[in-house]
C-alpha cells in the first residue's frame, strides 16, 4: 500500500529550514536512521561505530565546502532529536552504500545477491511536448522502507525551490526552482568509487544545483570538484527552447550526454565507460539497467518516429510500464531476493519546468495517483 507523501513548507536561514524539517518529519527521520543503519550492516557489514567515524570525516568536509548545508543538518538533528552524526550518516548514505555496491560488484562480478537500487530518468524538449514546455522526471527506485517527503522552500522572489528528499536529508535530489532549473538523478557504480575519497558528497551537490541561478552554475556544482562516488545528474532549465544536459560523473571525470531528436533518457550505467577510464561492476543490476534503458528508448523512439506531441498523461503511462518485468520501468520488489536486497519504485515524478510544477506519485506509479504540486503554494495555472 502506498504511503502518502508529506509536504512541508520551510523558510528562513539554513538552520531554521533544517529545524522545521526535523520537527515536522521527526518520526520519519527516526525510521530512516534505523533503516539505513540496518542496511549499512546488511549490505556492507559495516558496524555503527565505523559508520559514525566515516560520518565525522564527511562532517568536516561539508562544514568547509558548504556551511549552509552543515547548518541545515544541525537544524534537522535538533528538530528531530537525533544525534548529529546519525544525521550526517544519513546525508552521506549515498557514499557509504554505493561504495559497498561497487566493492561487492568487483568481488562477485556477475554473482550475487548484490543488486542496487535503480532509477529511470528522462527529459523532453519543448518541441516534443503537447504544451510546448520542457518536461523532465523519473522513477526513483530504492529501499521500500525509506520515508520520503516534499520540501517547498519559500524565500525572496527567485529563491523558491520544490524538491523530493528522504526525511532527514537536507539536499532535495529531484526537484525544481524558481528560475526553471530542474534536477533528476541516477545512481552509477564504477571501480573507482570509494567513500574513503572524502569529498563533497552527492546530496550537497544536489542542494547546490537546486540553489543555482542558472544552467552553467548548476552544472558547475557537479564538475567543479572531484567526487567520492559516481552519479548521474540530469540538469535542465526552461526558457529559450529549453536546455538539457546529462552529466555522467565518475569520481575523477565526466561524460556529457545530449538529447537526441528532442528526447533524453538515462538509467544506471555509463554510456561510454572507456572514455572515462573506468569499468562498471554492475553485478545483478546489469540486466535491469540495460532493459529499462532499452524500453524507455523504444517508447521515446516511437514518439519521435510519429512526431508525437507528448503530454503529462503520456509520461504517466510510460512510468507505469511493466514491459520486461521484473526489469521494468515501474519496478516492484523481487521477492526471490533477501529483504535487504529488495528495491522498488518509491516515488515517480514528472516536472513541468516552464509551469514550475511537479506531478508526483508516492510508491509504484501503477498503484498510485499523481498529485500536482506547484512551486508557489496557491498558484493556479494561467
């Protein structure tokens, strides 16, 4: 059964924003802290005391690289009543878990169980959409027990943001802002990934992208410094026919993917790992990422061949697609795997960057209803 996705409105300083987040989502944050501590142990056999040491190292990096993010984490810890290092661990869970996914994949090659969460993201230029707007979005496939929420950040004109995040994580990972910037993401793994390269974390970069005032600044949040682990960032901005770039970011290098025939899609593998000097220890997730990519490319290819004008309802239907299950766009738990290795579509998002609004379904989109959420509360369509 799908769980309703809370929406919280926040404003003020980064610490005040974190405090509101922590207070409003206290129960969900406690659940996420417990879920991730269990998953760290189950996947990587990493005990809590080691996790806290890693979190302490990342805390220092975050305080130096982005004091606002550090202040928001402090507010979340205070508001939720959680220990600060537990909140830091939650905010760097990407580096902790994806390092383990890469390590397990390198050890076991195609053996398992070592499946990771997967996501399917997309973008359509205005020339391809029914309303002439830039549309982006994704299915976010992850741990079914994780509790999410929408955070709508109010502020001076031009500073508003609307993003999906996990309760307790300051940086929204799928969202849009007042200047028409949007972000979707995909997890990637490479043989170069390691939490021990203690660098600016993934979720801090997401915070910086959604806080950007322009396309180049947003891309720079990805490319201006090396990373601990690989990630894919799909960044877009409305206006002037729309701008879209997909940045496959390995720890030390990046590869850019541009739209073809007005469409772009991405799943959980690199387009050209050789160009980045890496290899992909995908293990059991190999068929999932390639099958999902083939399916979404097929759907978009048919739209391109027919010169179709694609609407939000068409995208909802695509995201509910079960072709090739269990390796389908709408992903359900594989009960043949141990519970700690099961993943499913946790949230499904379509963003209209010109209208500054998103359509979001909690849980598998085949069983959920998409809810329209505007960037500015109370705003109606013209």
